[in-house]
C-alpha cells in the first residue's frame, strides 16, 4: 500500500509518501513541504498548494491519501487556512479517484507513539525510528505528513473490515424489510 500523507497548511503543507503493509517494516518513498508566501493573495496560495499536491500525486502515484482532520483551534484564521489547504488536498485526490482518509491529530499521535498527547518531538522521533531514517524530517510538518501515512497504513485494514461489516449489516437489514 502506498499512501500520501498530507499535513495541511497554507504556509507549509507537509507531504510524505510511505509504502508498506501493517505488521511489516515500512519504507519512506518521499517527504517534503509545499510552501506558499504568507503575503501572497489567498487564491494564489491555494493554487500553489494544489500544484504542489498534484506534482506529488503525479510523481508518487499513491493508492490512498491521508489528510489530517481539521480540528477547532483558538485562532480562527489558522483553522480557515488549514481547512482550505485540507480541502485542496481532498479535491486533488478525489479528482483522480484516489480514496481519502481523514485522521485526527490525536489518532495519528496514538498510532505512531502510543499516546494521543505526544508532542511534535516525540512524533518526529518515532517516525525516524519506524522508517529507519538517519534524522527526523524537517520541518515538523514533513514528519507529521509521514506520521499520517503510517497511521493510515496501520489503521486501514481494521477500518476496511469495519466498513464492510457495516455495509453487510445494512444490506441484510434492507433484505429483511423487502422479504
């Protein structure tokens, strides 16, 4: 499974590609940051984020895209920018028919460190260890993108089984009503 993780942001949008399956060693395929100038017009920044993500999708051809779920913060302006960058990432994937999964920051932290309250340094250290890297990816947005991809690889099999069970239950309930 090849997953593009996206840590959305307008100034720095972390991107990272991880390949592997749950229970086996994972491999980092690529990591980076899509940057936009803070003083540029919003529309131009969103286009730059789109172009950056499209470039990553072209180069790495992921099977899934994992995006950090936007959560409420105190700074509404920051939340808006994060939400807009997140929507651009989801749109780019959907346009290509690539499934998108959203993971909360605490889900990602818990998946890679064992604690949903881990700090950025702990996440970076575990990403470095799990992917057998020489040093933590910089900036932290890049490490967070890799953590999102790792989280998705590890959680996807269980989520897929759960979705299949729910779909089967719904289908059986529908059959029961028509019989």
